[in-house]
């Protein structure tokens, strides 16, 4: 059974009510689904076949750490966590469109 992680945050670690609809649809298709905060040790993502950025609330307060996590995840030789698509550009676009978020360099 494939294992899909919906990335959340320590601020709100559980799958949200709206994301539960997404998780339920995946489960009906044979996936095992869990919410895991992005800002915990990488070992929490062990065994994940894919990680989807969903409710990573507060990431804009730690943009450097969030950027490092997404970049390290894409470069990881063991591909854990695995992003089904390249997340960094979309995450940085969101950062640029959010008036609350500070501006940082996006290497």
C-alpha cells in the first residue's frame, strides 16, 4: 500500500478538516495517508512514497529552514521525503504573494 504524507506544521500538526476530504479520497484509492509536520526530524517521513505540501502554517516565519527542508528533500539521495512535483518554486511564489511574509533570497 503506497504511503502519502500530507505535510503540516508543528503549529497545526493534524490533517485539517478540508485536507481530510483529500486524505479520504486517497485512502479510497488504496493509499495510507498521514499528516506529518514539516518541521520535525526527517526520520518522521521515512517510508513515505510522496509528500504533499498542504497545511504548512507558519512556514513564512522560518523561511530559511523551510527553503532548506524543501531543497534538501529534492536533493536527498534516498528521496525521503519525496515530492511528486518540484515544490520550491510554487512555495516561493506563495511567499512572494503573501503580504505578511518577509522577503528572503531564493537561491
